[in-house]
C-alpha cells in the first residue's frame, strides 16, 4: 500500500518508481547500455531526461559503492565524513538527505542525530532505495523513499539540515533542486552539497586526466562502461564552484561558502536558509504544510 510522509499528500512506494517507464521499455526490465543519458549540461542543469537518469542508476546500483571507492582513489569516505560534519546537526535533529543513493550519507547523519533524531533519504532510483532500506532501514528513525529532488515529499521548514552528495550534477535544474532543499529546511539550517568538480591546479588536472580516461575503462570492466562514460561527461558540463555558489544564493540561501578537497577534485558548498520565503522563476513556492 502507498504511504504518505509528513502528511504532504504525496505518496511514494518503496522499490517502485514514481516516474513512468520510457517508451519502448517494459517496466522492471533492464534497459540496454546504449540508452545511457548523454551527460551534457549547461549552467542551468543536466540535459538528460530524469527517467533516463533513474534507469541508469537502477542498472549500476549493485556496483555503485565499490566503484565509488576505486574511482575516488579511496577518498570518498573522507569526503562524505566532512560533508556530514559540515551539516552541523545535533542529537534530536531531523535531517534530509537528497539523492541518497545506497544510504551511506543518511546513515552517517543518523548516527550524528542520536539520540532522538530522524533522517529521511530520498532518491529517484528504486534499486538504490531498495539497497539503502535493506542496509539501514531497520534503524528506528531512518527512512528511505523514492522521490523526485525537484518535487520533494516534504513539508516546508520541516528539517534542520539537508545534504546532497554526488547528485546535484544529475538534476535537470540545479536552482530548483537547491530551492526544494531550502524550502524543506528551517530558517538558520544548513544545505550542504558535495560534488565532483573540474580542478584548476596542475596536480589536480593530472588527477582529472586519470579520472577522464580510466573511469570509463573501469566502468567497462564492471559491465557498465556507458554509465561511467556519462559520469565523466556530466562532470565536464557541471558549472564551476563560483557559479554553483551563485545558484545557491539565487535559491534563497545565504552565507554561502565553498572549498575544494583532494586538490579540487571535489567541492563542498554550504549555505544557510534565510528568513524570506523562497521565490522561484515560477513564482512563490506554495506551502505544503
């Protein structure tokens, strides 16, 4: 049976996509590798249809965690720990983790908010949510749901912080993604974004060359060459850190800061939810309370 979260009237089914199957595919069947999205991006968002991104992450869910370790040269756990720390959460807080994937960031946040805190992890991929639920869903106070980052199943100002790790560059509209996170977080709470970046230093550019050339090869070894080719292309098209900071401010966040890690291979952006109501390009965001 479908269930609601925070009485929003939006429903999700664990393990079942809320998006329609693409034309020419049968729901539940694995799409061919050739259907992997292009990864081309602009300053506004990723050009790939959301359904294609969902299908791609469904396909690679089983290899996602070990591949992250290898392609990050085993740095990904450290990056994740810093992101969780920068969320600034305390015992008893309620935290939202967007593009939660297999749930590792959500689980680390959950540890931080105990005793008494809760965490909601949202992801577009049913298979990712299934893995997260299997690993961490037995902990009382942590929940994983299938949902769209651009229309989060949350009430306004209902969380103390929100995080997104390696998911922003996959969104069709970056500003709207930040707006939804800001809408969901109380005034004074933080929004944290961890993402792969295009580095500028010589050492980092050498590392980036390795990333560009080796990651697709590793993906082919794992049986998902096209998906990891998409990863490289999506990073190339992602805006520079300065532009992401501007987008966060446009989304209503204040005191936005960012810094690079591991020579600039990744960046961490942190913003604080301001006191004014969020107004988007489509007008004021209506309350869901």
